[in-house]
C-alpha cells in the first residue's frame, strides 16, 4: 500500500480541522441565540402596543425564509399593527381579507382597511382602490372614486396611475374632460420615464408645439411603445429624406405585433 499521500497532509492540518469546525458551530450557535433573543425582545415591544414593532414581527413570521415562519401569527401581528394605525399593515391586512389569506374573504372589511391605508399615503392601497373602483369586481364600481385614488397614486409617482389618470381626463371618465389636468399627470409619468405617458402627452400638446410633440413621440417609440413606433414611423415617412428611418420604426412596431405596422 502506498502511504506517500499521507505526507501531503500536515499534522497541524489534521488536528486543526475539528477545532475550526467546533468554533464555527459555536459561533453559529451564539449568533442564532442572539437573533432569537432579539426577536423575543421585539415581540415584547410588539405586545406592549408598538405598531411599528407589531408590523416588523408580523413580517418576520410571514417570511417564508424565516426560522420562525408562521402565517397565522404573522397575520395576527399585521392586524394588530393595522388596528393601531400602521398604513402598510393596513394595506396588507386589507389584501389578506380581499384574497382570503388565512381567513374568510370579507370584502367590506377589506375596503375599510384599504381606504385607511390609502388615505394615509400608502401608494399600493391607492392604486388598488383606483383599480377596484374602476373595474367593480370586488367593490362597487365608481368612476369618481377610481379617479380620486388613482390621482393620489399618480402624485405618489405610480407611472401606471399617471397614464390611467391622463386617459381618464382625456376621455372624461369620472370627470369632465380636461386636457390641462391630463397634461399635469402625464407629465409626472413622462418625467419618470413612462413610454405610454410620453405618447399620450404628445397627443395632448398643442399642434403649435410640433417639435416637442415629435420629441416625446420619438422618446416613447425608443422606449419600446409600439403605437408610438408606428405613429413616429408615419411622421417620418411623410418626410422625403427619412423613409429608411420610418421603415425601421415600422419594423419595430411590427415585431411587437402592431396590427397596422405588420402590413
């Protein structure tokens, strides 16, 4: 038998390996113990009525990767935080009620919690209510309420809300038509880089501002918005020296299955 391989392992290495493993396990034990102690302290604060701590504990329990994962306890603490006026917890609990997560679906209660969250600045709740009031699936359909909450979400820089509010004001949904108000919200979305907002804003701008209209249209096209690509191609095609560039934008739109560009 060839024992030469043994010489490659220094005695120090052989002896040291179990020691390192033990130290590593010891370190992990005390780290884990420290985390458990911190979490116990967090629970004490939560149980004393601190809404922020209740929200934090609830999230710890709800996290799938948490060593203390427990959905039932998570929902319990999120409800405590929501009832103590925590807007994010109120949004979460409203969604739990709407979806029936760890409880029976209760749409009136869901609406109540979502309204509180939205009225206290939670953009997710604002957008959710705007969508629900427009569609009328979970809550009673109401265009005026939809517009109200979508405006709040747009002012909180939700770009989809900006686009939707702009469209509502352009078409008089839940309001009297107003290009001025549409422009206000579309500009918010455009400044945030929304291609649909840039496209709709190019429509709202007066014809006397052709250069700005064309710039916005091109920006929307370059961001991948197919209708803007087609419309920009049409603008270019009308100019004698830009037909090749127009064809490029038509192809871009066709590649996204734009119904007219494909022809």
